[in-house]
């Protein structure tokens, strides 16, 4: 059984949306709240601790019903069922896509339970001090060595759940930039540091090079002391980790049915467990599971990830918006955007459909953004008065964690004010000064969450995972492979050889050859 493969532009709904877009595209929609006093109450979804207000969008009820029809026309429900049932929907890699199985507390696979139990025992031994380093001292620092999905998720979550952290300090080494590795090692004591090498393939150039460098540093500092007390691995390629020198009992498994960018729920989350405790990690999984059930069981018109995905398609494919922004009004969510950039753009940056044919419509959205209110003092100018349409998700929390009322009220007043200013602009006022004119009509989604708890963070991440899946289904692409990252890796082998051997004449592209020559002779 494979995913339905339907060209969305050939569906009835798409054609109707194209016609409908002609009616909407030039409309100044600010008046809709006055004309329709129920709009804000209708175009919203309240679910658990979440409240999505999507009424400040350039849509009418008809837009939503046509977008929902599009979801039906491309057989979205069937696709969701296939994913959750573990069908091999990642066809080009012949794999199932089951990151949801890592948090399925009603029907948990025994192997998932076993791994979670190992993560609990290990992380509690680290944070509780029972696990000692070679000199008998407890561990104080944990370094996650990994890149992409083996880095961005844990790094983002550790930052997001900082409030819930224990005394263990965490560090992330991802970049092959040796200067950064040196900077990280500079403040570490090998006696009290645990290194977690995270690589599903255990062949990633950056990770293996950095891990080897760090292992040498460890040997040099300690006189080849017991590496097993200080190095563990998270890998699907167990033999690769063993070959590196990690003992079998120090390897935490990854499964081929978990994609790298969806793997923070797996043993890739070991650094999260060490930093915030296993119980909080488990709460995060439970929050994600709640969102999975919401996504799987709720009618599409009240389904948060589905509605967000459809709105994004509306802007991407009909308004031809070039990008979308995510602005979280919480410093804790500082690393949400880089995380989403991999999740969304590695998944949906595709231009061939599920039949292998070249696509003639726009796919993958560009995601960017930063935290509020900082962003207001940086790029919001362009959002308010620039020429580009940038649909934006505003994410924020009703309660602060420390109960600092004054700051939090200012923060959230800004959140709401920005959505209103972007929507309303100054359209109702006469234009006295064109430089101070705000066109308004700028769409936003407000994703308001009660509080930044591990559960709600889990739900939020899962919400975005499901959103990108829905978009991939509608665009008729395979969201779960990432062949586009391979070519650069191959070319880098040649450029590295050229740098090592200074045989620049072997490089055909003269720009590349010149650059390599400069690098080695500057
Ligand atoms: O190069 C892209 C990628 O394969 C990502 O999909 C993945 O998250 C990352 O590299 C790291 O891969 P690994 O966990 O195998 O080291």
C-alpha cells in the first residue's frame, strides 16, 4: 500500500480555490470583524491548553470550506491512517515513518519501552551522581556531539525547558568548525564530562570527525583512561559505533523508522533527559501523544495542524507568498526556528512529485523568524511596510514561569498588538503622510498556550510535525526523505581532497578552483 498520489492542481477543489482567489486577492479585509461579529469566535480552535485564533487571515468561510475539500480531494485522511499504521510511506527509502510510535503510550512497542527505561536509568545515574567518571568523580557536564536532527531537537528542547533543568550543564558540538570544538572543550574537565555521540548513520562527516577529535583530546588529557565511562553513542548503525570504540552496552538504539529530524523523541533525547530529568522528558512525549490523538481523531475543520497547513498552502500556492515567519514570544523558544527550519525545509523542499514527475506548482515554504519582542525591533519593519506578504505564526504563553506579571503583560500585550497592527494597519485613517502609512491586511495565526510546560512543548512540536506532513501530502511529495543533502556531501569530498593535496587543477569549475587556491594561499 502506498500513499495516494494526486496532483493537487488537478482537483476540483484547487480549481475552485483558483477562482475564489480572484475574489479575495485584492480585498482589504480589515472590515470583516465589523461586518461579522462572530468571526473571531468561529475561526478559532480551543484544544486542551491551546487556543488557535486564525481569524486574522485573508480568508472567508468559503476559503476554509474549499481548503477542507482540497484535503479530502487529495485523500489526506487515508494518508494519515497509513502513516500511523506504520506503512512504508517513505517510499524512496523504503521505510515506515513512526516517530509517533515513540510516544504512543496506549500501544507502546516493547522495544520503545525498553529503550525509554534504559534512558531513565542512565540519565538518573548521571544526574544523581551514581555514574562516576574514571577518577571517581560524578559527571557535571554532558556534551552532545551530533548534527542536523541529531542536534537541533535536543538543543532546542534543553533551552526551552531551561526552567525545569537540574545542575548538569549541557553543551552541543555540531559544527565541523574546529574553533567551536576548541571553545567548548576549553571549559571542560575530562574527569567529569560525558560525551554522547549522536548519529543515526554513524558516518556523518562532521560528527565522526568531531567525535574523533574529542576522543583524542580525552586520551591526551587523561593518559588513555577509561573511555567507556565517558563516551556513549546513540546510533542505528551499531557496528559503526562499536568500531569507533563504544562498547555495546553504551549504545542506545535508533530505528530506521525514525527520521533524523523527527528523532528528539527517541534516544536522541538522551541529553534532554540528563538536563531536565527523565520525568520531564516523558511528560514532553505525553504532550506530543496528545497532539497525535488530536491530529488523528479530530475532524479537519477543528484540527489544529490541518488548519495551519491549509492556511499555509493558501498563501504559498495562491498568494504566492515566498516565506512564512514564526515568532515565539518566549526567550525559552529561542531555538525553535532553527529546529523548524530543518523539520520543514528538509522535509518539503522537493520539486518532484510522488510519481517522480517534475512539479509545476510551488512546494516547501521558507521558514524564518526569531523571538518576540526582540523581532519587533529588527525585521518587523519589513513585515509592516515592506512589499512582501509574510504570513506569520505568533506563539506565546498566557502565564510566565516565574510569575513576573508586569513583564509578562508587556510581552503578551505586544504579541496581541502586533497581530492587530499587522492586520488593521492604518487603513481606516486618511493618508496624511505616506511614509507613516500601514497597509495592514497582513495575515497572522495566534497560537496561545497556557504555560510553557514539558507537555505543552511536546504538543507544540508535534503540531508543527503534523502540519508539515499535511502540506507534503497536499503537494504530492515525499516529505520523509532528504536526497537533496547528498550532492553537497559528494562534492565536498572532491574539494577536501583538492585542499589536502593542493591539486586544484583537478577541479573543473574555475570559480571553485580559484576559491580553493585562495583558501590555501591567503
Ligand atoms: O545530511 C542530512 C542528515 O542526514 C539529516 O537528515 C540528519 O538529521 C543529519 O544529517 C544527521 O545524520 P546522522 O544522525 O546520521 O549523523
